[in-house]
């Protein structure tokens, strides 16, 4: 990707589900990747927290989550109706993924900044997510604090709870 290509961020819709799920499947193991049905559910139940990145009209990345009273993500929250509460103080980020052909070009950075700005504008007090050890530094660069090993064990991967006060 050359620098002349502009990354645009917008709300995703159910019509985008195939492209979004393809990126998810390329970014996570089969055990960790959200199922297409989970994406449809999120896009129908809380679309205001599901964003896509596009370059030249092609979907190249996504970030999604939900508003909640829960402080950290646990495996049960990935299931339908998890702990969604639009009036909750927290935003839980379920996934940030970029198509492999578009990584290292600022897409993930722009997606994360976008959802953080939206969370702050909507009055959320904190944002939390889980990540692999190799991504701790990326999230710390945004101000997230590592709170140790997560209770979430999806895909038998050790994940870390990361939290950012807004």
C-alpha cells in the first residue's frame, strides 16, 4: 500500500459481514476467531460499536466491542447477549483485525483511535480488551495498562487484560 491511499473509518453493517469475517479468520486461529453468526449478532444488536476500515473502497480492517458494566472480558461475554449494557461505564473491545496485505500501514492504529474517541464521546469511563503477549507494547503505546493474565482462555491462548481510563 502506498502512502497516497487514504484509510477511511465508518460504521460497519450486516452487508459487510462476509468481508469482515474473512479478515477475522485471517487474523485469528479458528478457535479464537469470532463466528460469522457472532458478527451478525453484534451488527444487529450494537452496530454503534462495530467499525470497518476501507482503502479504495475495499474493507481492510475492523474493530468491534460493546458497552458493559463488566470491567474485563471473560469468555462468556463473547456469547449472545454477553454483558451488553449501553449505559455501562465500560467499552469492551472484542476484536481488532487487519487484513494481512494491509498490516504495518497504520490501519490498526487508526481503527483503535477511532473507537477510543467514540467511547470517550459517548461517556465511557474506561476501555478494556484482551491481547496476546506480543501485542502488549502496541496497546501500551495508546496508554493501556497491563493488568496481567486474563480469565479468558478462548483458543487455549494466554491473553492479557489491558485497560485504559478515559
